[in-house]
């Protein structure tokens, strides 16, 4: 066993973990943060995407001990990063308004990957959104509404607003 201390969604956790424990399993099983999904266990689908020190990471490819001393942000902590009051983050709100989800399984990973994309490119084109989300798979939506949601959220983030906006056609 190895002792780790990880800050997850602003809360410090100290736990003893098996050295082979994946971060996704630590988040879900030890910390009860089930918003991060296990999709494929091969890093192909992106459903397990979280942020580690501000960068998107597929948590099924990272050991929990590699997160020792680092900050992890999950979909469950995302709203608090926006306004500190628990309002939905503009990405979460835009995914809802643009119907950018169906079964919802890929949604946490899509949103976390989109957050990284918008940090790098605050005004992406449709093609840039599609390219930025290549490592995340959705089996239901066909991606068009996901692209719309990311672009709508980009506008809200640039304006610093959580207010609902019309989703672009």
C-alpha cells in the first residue's frame, strides 16, 4: 500500500492505495465520485476524463499514486470552479440546452475535454471543436449538438456569464 494525498474538487484526501489502482477507480470507489465514468478501460472512449493540475487526463491511464500531491477536478467539482456557488458551469449548461447528450454516459468526459479545449482556444470553429474532442467517443448523438454546446459555452465563458443563451443553429 502507498499513502497518497490528493486534492479532488477542492478537498484534500489522504488514503492508502494499492500501487496498481487506477485514478478512475480511486475516484469512484474510494472517494465516491461516480460522475467520472469507466467506459472502456483502454483510453479509447474518454468517458473517464478529468483534469489533473489543469490538464485533461484520461483517468483510466493514470495510477492513483501518480496523482499524489496534485489537484484533480472532476465533473462533480466543475460547477464550483465557475462561480463558487454551485451554479452549472457554462459547459454543463450549454450541453443541457443544446441537447448535447442522450444517454449521458460520455457527457462528463466530453465536458472535461471541452474545458481543456476552451482553455487553449477560447473561440474554436466547428472543425476545431471536433478535432479537440477526437479522443472522446459518443455512441448516441452524432456530435453536432456537442459541437453546438461547446461553441455556445465558449461565448458564455468569454463573456463571463452563466446566463442562458440561445444555442447557435
